C-alpha cells in the first residue's frame, strides 16, 4: 500500500474509487491540519492513530504540501464526502448496515432519515446522540456499546470531533464485534442532517473549505484555524529540511 509520511503519521495515497473497493473492514481516520498539530502534543491521540487501518487525507492543504516530498497523495477524500460516497457505492448492498454516533440531540436521527430517504431503503439502521462529556462516563459508554451491538450494524460512523472520536473508537472497538468498519468523520452527521451547510464546491476545490467554516462559525473556529493550526507550516518546513523529529517516536 502506498503512503506519504507527513510529520508523524503515514497517510494512504489512494484514489476514492480504489478506497471504496478495498475498504472491507478496519478503522478509518481522516486527518486535517488540526489533527496533525494535535498529533504533536497528544500522545493518546497519536497512539490511536497508530491503530488505524486507513488514514485518508481530508485536507487540500495537506494534499498540496505532499508535493514537497518524494511521493504525492493521489487524492483528497474529505470525511464529509466519504460517507455519501460510501453509502451510494453500497446502495444496493443489503449487507451494509450503518449506525450513526454523534451530533446533538435529534440531529443523528435527522441524518438517518434523510440518508435512508435518498437511498429509498433502510441502510442507516440506528443512531444515537450522546450527552456532553459522555466519553468520561463508563456507564454511559457501556450503554452506547450495547445499543450499537443490538442494532446489528456492521459499519459505525462516529461524528464527535477530534480527538474524542478517534480515542473512543480505539477504546471500544473490541467490544463491538459485529462492526467491521469504523469511520471517524467529524461534522459529517451534521452535514447529512442539514444542520450545518457544507462549503460550496468552489471553496472545496481550491482548498478553502476551512475558510468557509471560519466565516460561518468565527467565534468557535478562529483560534483553531488562525493560531493553533499555523504551526503546521513551520513543522512541514522542518520536515522538508530533514530536521523534524517525531515527539513520540521513542515512547
């Protein structure tokens, strides 16, 4: 399998069509700049990433900067595009049964109904919107595991935001034996419900989807995009110069 190493993770270099054809099982993470910055400081998040089977480029900026290195990422596959591409690809596959975990109260249910309506069949067989801070409550997490197992879903889409969603998947996936594919997809459930509007195609094409989201939610996102994530560019230059060091390599 082809990879491109960017900072301390290896990103699959794969076209969407090939991914949909080959992705029969495993844990799927979709890193963006914010993930890469967090992966320099959060060892638990880094260790979760090491257990992923598919690490797919979510960011046009990462895609552009892969030109710095010997291998180039073949295609950007945002998480918000991956889910609809996945369910349309499996539209006529009755064996694919998806559970949605995430978003605020009622939003996952809206996403479930809209997707099933588009497909004209029940592919999304269950959903759950957990309470705030649920990941710290073992009892609630146990109940969620039971809900997913009882649904008989074999694909789990988790939309809780990073790094919460990735850590939760890695912690509980062994308690979900019926699930074959785990996808950590951020705000995708909100997009599917229509709760949040995705950027127009032109913003997506030129790598400015982040800017559109910043305009829509400036108070929540300004620090992430304009301060925290700026360190990515410094780190990527260090990698190009051969002086970047993985902070967790010897741990």
